[in-house]
C-alpha cells in the first residue's frame, strides 16, 4: 500500500489559463514544484488520485502558483479547489545528515538533556534562516524551538524523540 505525503492544498484558481493557488505544506518547494515533476491530486469523493505534471511554478504573495500540463482553462482548474497535492513515498529523496522531512519531525516527543519532557512537535514554521518547531506542552502551551545546533542536540526518527538543550527563556 502506497504511503502519501502532503505537498500543498489547492485553495483557488488564479487567472483564466488554468493556474491554481496552493498553500504549501512541503519543506522542499523548489524540488517539488520543478517543471516536469508529477504531483498527485486527491479530491473528496474520488477514489483514485489524479496524476498532474507541473508545467510552471511561480510565487505570488503568500501562494505558490502552479500550472499543470494539458490543463489550460479556469474551468478545468476550478474542479480542483479544496484538493490536496501529494507525493508518494517512492518520490521522496534521501536526505543528508541532520536533514529531515516534516512528517519525520511532527509527532516527535521533545525532552531536555536533563530528561524533562517538554511536549510533542505539532507544526513546523519556516520563517527564514532556520525552521522553528512548534511544541505543544503538557500545560497546553506552545514552545517555539529553533532548529539550530545550539538547541537541538539529537533527533531519533525511529524512536520519534528529540533531545534539546533549552536556552534561557525558551520554554514557557
């Protein structure tokens, strides 16, 4: 059985030539949205995903705009609103040391080097220089953990466990 990973959600059309607006959920936009790549569109009420080949990609405001080969009108793209674009496990590349896919980090338990449980990674933000991991604490607060060497000491993907050395004021 194929495992699928979210790349982005189609939220609207853009223009009249078949472009769609996508809110991305991928950590590798340049790679995923490269012309010639295939993404799979999952729509509610449809059993099989639709394979779409990227013709072009550009960024407009906070959206990624995608155009797919063979679909050249707003009428064709209109049906895709609300659909999820995904890639299969086979499409994932091997990453280098200390590189991770979002799905490998989200859901991990976070503990300090002293062994204190901090919480669970719920989301990853990509504001710029480094990613920031949003951790939901036992007190239902959010801790923002920067993915930098000074803070993140160990990531164990198999055990779904992350060890951090919190800087002063980092934890709520």
